[in-house]
C-alpha cells in the first residue's frame, strides 16, 4: 500500500457529514496546534449519506431531557458559526408540535417550562383559527416553539468545511477507508494509500458498522432509507418562509407509530412544502436505491388530508437520504472499549443535525481528553453491548 501522506496526524476524522465536519472544526478551534484531517469516501457535496439537501428542522422542543438541555447551546453555537462565516444558515419560522393531550406533547411542554423557552400552548381549535392551513381536531394540543426554524443543510456543510480548512485543517475526499489497524499509532488504509494518526474519530454515519465490526464492535445499528416528499400547495403565501407570523412554520406531530410525520414550509422549492414520514425502510447503505419505489406516500397523503387543507395529495418531488438508528434512538458518543484512541460518534437516529455543533464539541472533548460539557452516560456504548 502506498503512503497517502507521509506524516502522523494528531487526529483523523472519518466521515465529512455534518457531525464529522462539526467535530473537525471544534477540534481545530479547541487546539490550534492540533493537526487534523477529515477523510470522506465520496466527493464533497454528494447525496449518498445523511447530511445533504436544502433543509433540516431546528427546534427547542424535545420530549427527552438530555437533548432539550443541549439545545440552548446548539442555538448559540449556530449563531457563532453564522457570524464567523458571514452567511445565514438558520431561518427562524416557529414550530408547531401537535397531538393528543396524553402524547409526548406533555413532555415537550414540561421541558419548555423547565428551560424557560419562549412558547405558547394552543388547543386544536385555537391553532386552526390562527393558522388557516390546519384542520386539527379540537381536542388536540398544539405547542408553539418560538425558536424553531430551518437550517440550510447544504450551506451548513459548506460553511463548516470552509471554516475548518481556512484554519489549517485538511479534507481529503473520494478517500474510502478500507481498514483501520489499531495501535498507539493507528494506520488507516484507504483507496488512495495509507496514513497514520494518533487518534481517530469515526463519524461515518450509515457506514459506521462496516468500520467498527472489524474492530470487534458489532452494534445494533439499523440503516434506514428516509423518504422525503414535496407537495404542491394551493396558497403559497400561507406556506412560505418569512411571509408572516401566521404562515406555516416547521411542524411535527405525536400521534402513534402508524402515522408520524414532520414538515417544513416552502423553502427549497417554490410552492412546495416538505412533508415526510418519520418511518423508513431498512437498507444496505451501499445499495440504497436497489428498490427505488417509495413506501410512505399513502401514509403521508392520509396525514395531509386529515390535518391540513390546501395541499395536493400527490407529491411533486421524491428524494431520499439515510438515517442510522440505535434501538433507543439515542446517540453514541464514546471511546472504543479496547482502543481508547478511537472515538465513535454514531447512531444519530434522524435528529442529530440540529445538535451538530454540540456533538462536535463533545467528540472533540473526548478526542482531546478534556472534561465533558455534558453527562455522556445516555450515549455510552455499554448500554448497547449488554
């Protein structure tokens, strides 16, 4: 195997999605003397993983306390990144999160109150009166998250990577890691040659298991193909970002596992709202499109017909991305149990994008042997290895 770079890096990050890119930037911000490289198996800007596309939801609303506790810092770090880059990444809309009174909405409202988040609680009837696109059952509760909005996903990746390289970091794309040889100095074999590093951070998303299994870690990770649908609206002025406080914001609902969707107002494509199912289909990440027919159209069309008005019931655009689920849908942020210079960030379970700056900070702290800013117990590997 030829040598890719004849140096020993301090840290190499494997995977240049949002978590890996945020980690790399946090590393170089935390220790300016640290030599950091990021390896990405595809060309930058690819659409094969979990971080591409025009939009992701950002919100304070969480029914799980550990994530709710991280969101204030996430908003702060996104603001700092925007200011440093001089590019808008966060588009504030507001968010509506609706469901039965005995659903997870109760926990979301509890966390709003505990963290003093700016919010309102409306009945279904009150939500329908304010937002003319809704037709919610009167007995529903609608929690309005005043902080919620949209992250421009593709721009986010470009900004994180640009800031990282401007500060001396190295990104090598089209560089697939084919083997990790552990030791005090780790050897990485790639399709472009080998390189050496003192530590690695694995943020390989759907490909995490394929890298970890040869290292003795068989984790219960499921790679899912998420379907992303865009639907034509009759009145774009009611559903376009920034029109007014009564136009559509981001939204999600808590009903049951058979019908569970989220949505984003017209942002990426004029006149089209994004409404997609939380449910998805398990796939091999290297064969994502082997069965290209979407499965969730009927489910989402029923959701749209039930709770909205003025939206066409046939999607105009269908796209895909991959998510990687842990059994409990909590992240993995930990060291390898035998090789402590191998740090693992995986299993972001479809809700990690908004938290990427905090995740990057936590993974950087692990890699740099710094005290952790948060309790990492919910994210330990040990819970999955019992």
